[in-house]
């Protein structure tokens, strides 16, 4: 499993960077919990938990900060 698509964090736009951040967060979950059936069983529990969803958005925010830094915040 490629955890970083095409082995780069470089994106053309902030929107693409955000999409990449979400993808990285999702791939991290799949890398940690490798059994898809277990992920499906667990999903209803965190999908309806405000705390779990808030933590998930925090993970995406950290990934986005990493991608943004790698892209020099999309400035020349």
C-alpha cells in the first residue's frame, strides 16, 4: 500500500492539498487497522460520535499542515 501517492506531497493548489490530506488520513487508518471487515464494524461507533469526528478532523488538519508546508504554502 502506497501511503503517499506518487511519493510526493506536492500539489498544484490548496484544494488538491486538502484532498491529499484527507486521503493520507484515510490511508493511515487502513494501514493501522488492516482488516476491512473490522473497520466496517467499527465505523458506526465513530461515525456518530462527536468526539471521534472532532479527532478525525484534527488528524486531517495535521496532515494538511504537513502538505501545506511541503508546498511552501503555495507561494513562490
